[in-house]
């Protein structure tokens, strides 16, 4: 049985002889308002222009000499409304959180409250320039300091470097601090331990910083195997990088024991805090012995996903690592006040408050960080308050568990027997009919009008499907998703081969994903 999709229409399996997308054939190849959009070169001709330009006086002399163009360059010509319609139609083929439910696990496709946008666009924030005299940007610095204060408080850490531009950049910052701390005590260690369920950026960061990466296995419950970790610790281990909650969507209950063991062996604990959205307001990583942790502002504090644009990944540091943070750095003073440390005065600050000379390893970026993201994140914090942030975590966990428990009777959920999940629910493809895979299920979800969940990650579960609903979705939205998800799972288990060629209703059907990613054809060639 097919469930209605988000826009209310009921998809049917296309039968032989029907139009391209199922249903009766149309002259355009479009179904209802699903637009088939050609390339701009295909809808245009080079005789039309959107503006009336005066005839070019070709007799005029040009300073370009032999370099002057003497032939048409073949730009597509369209009337202005045609050009606008083309790009507007293309923009509507882009799926986003403002268009529908977006259950992409590990990525936390969080709603971006419009209040954040309003505040970020206030000229006093939006128009500041990093090279303005300090006296003219006191307010902006105040925002950075207040946000730093919140981050330090919520994580129970000693200080925070606000400048890293993304989660992975924050990881690099944290690992460089650890290296600086080890070097300061003349202890050159070579290895960083990373659990096998880790996000790919963790081993990449450690390797980029010059460390040898070794894996730590997961136990049957999807958590770090504590005994295996303890057995590997030794004088060559610089740090352990652990994601908590981990990428199986599970809390690491042995975190304190892990930190104690790593510290006893002379190493540091890096926590990948990308999933802090599941525990904010409830757990302070500082209490678990963490030395460094990045926070993806977009995942916990609702700033927009960068899309390659300006992200922000502040890194909180323990007291042991604070003297090694990059400048500018925000640290607690001896009296517990949050203070922005810049080059000028840094030595004196270090002597007074860290009890030793300045050991900062340098800078991560030229300036203080992403003002637009800081403004949005602080707006989110202030509009929720500490209790509201705690509820954000609780609702995110509740929604994920609702999906887990609504699916576990039809879909393999490897860690469901060991208890609740955190902010994301993990499934595997164990009972699918021969020839059908997680990929086919994901394509079937597109026909239902949903962006698929994260697929084939984490690697510890075969055919993994990681579903993260986030906290803002209503029960009605989640129920509708569950209905569609269950229906596609049942088709995959029953061997419904129409899934193998899904999506049937999308403007583009099944692609060769490897070719599309590795050898995209980005230049238009006129077929004639
Ligand atoms: C667990 C985890 N670690 C690290 C990252 C990297 O963060 P970024 O994409 O901001 O570099 C992500 C990204 O989603 C993540 O999910």
C-alpha cells in the first residue's frame, strides 16, 4: 500500500504504457506541477535578449587589436521573465528543510528560526567589518563574549576558541592544542586512537595533524569497547577522539572511565561534540573528563548549514589545554569571569590566570570568526534559555525514540534491544529481499516525497540507515513519515522490484551516482 506523501497526492506504481512519471502521458512529460526543466541553452536562442541594446558601431576602432571578438559567443538569449522563470524553476528542484521533513542522520537538519535571521540582519551586526577599529565594534565583541560564556557554561569547560570555521576545522584546532601541550612537556607521541564508528573527519583530522590513526572496536552494544581501549593505551598515544553521543546514536556510558584511563596513560581526550544537540543542558562534557570538544553551531544552535559557506565550529578546552588554545581565545580568569584574550596582553593574562608563560599555538583564522553565525546562535540560546535548551535535547531524543520504536517490528534495529537511542535511530537492511538494498529503499522514499535518511553510515551496521528527526517536528509530521517509511520497508522485504528503478516521480530517475560524482558533465555541448 502506498501512503500519501507530504503534499497529499497518492503515488502509484507506474504501469507499462503509462507516461514517464506514471499516470497518463502528457505532452510535456511533466506530471502536474513537477517541472521538467531543460538547460538554459535548450530553451533559448541567440537572437533574443532581455534588454534592448543599441546597435554596436563595428566601425569604431578598438584598443583590443587582434584580440577583439569577431564572432558570436553563443550566450543563451531569453526575455527577462523567461530567464527568471528558468532559475526559479531550478531553485524549486532543490530540497531543503523549509520544504519538507529532512531526516538526514548525523547531519541534524535543524529548523532555522526566523528570529535568528532577523537579528543577524540588523545592520550593527550584518555590516561590521573585521578591520574596523575596536572601539567601533564593542557590541559585536560583546556578542562573541556572551556566546563564549554560554558555551563554556553549557559544556563545563574552561575556555573556548570561537574562530574555527566548521566542525572539522574545530577538530584540527583541538588536536593542535593537544600537540602543543604534549610538545610543551617534551612528550612527542605519535598515535591517535579513533573508534571504528567515528565520523570520517576524526581520522582525517588526526592524520592531517601528522598522527598515525589506529581504530578501536565497538562492542556488541555499539559503544566503544572499553577493555580494548585500555589495552591499547600507552606512552605513544597522544589522544583518543570519541564522538559522544556516538555515530550509532548512542550515549557512551563509559566516558568517565575512558577519560580516566586516557589521562592515567598521559594522553588527552578529544570529544567530537557534533551530537551535543542530544545532551545540551543535561550533560556537561567537562564533567566527563573531556579536554577538547568542537561544537557545530548549526547542529546544536540552529544556525543554517553552510552549504560550503560560512560555518562555525567553536572548540571548548579544559583547564589543562587552555594555555595552548589559538588566539583570539576566550578563557575563564582565576575569578571565573569570561575574558577575550588577544595578542596584546596575552602574555600578562597567561602569567596571571594560567600561572605560566604564553603557549598559544598560533591562530586558526585571520579574524574572530563568523559573526553571522554567532549572532544567530546567541539569539537561539537567549530565546530558549537554559531550560529551553534542555528541552530541545529531550525532544530530539524523544522524537528519535518514537521512530525507533515505531519501526523496530518491521526493520532491523541492531541496538534497539540495548535501550533507548539518543537523537537518531539506526537501522540495517538485514531482512530485505534478495537484490534490494538500502539504496533502493532510499530512492523509494524520494517517490514518497521525502529526502532519504543518511545511508551506509556508520559502517559498523550493514546497509545502515540513520534517521534523525530533530526536535521541532510535530507528531503528525513524524507519523506521516513513519507510514511512508514502513510502507517502503515492507515493499523492500516483499521483493517489490519497482524499488530497484525508483525514483519514478522525480524529475530525474536513477542515476549512475559514481559517474555523476566523479565525472559530471558541467559544460554544455550543442548536440548539433
Ligand atoms: C559526528 C560529526 N563529526 C564531525 C562533523 C564535521 O563537521 P563539519 O561538517 O561542520 O566540518 C560532522 C558533520 O556533520 C559530524 O556529524
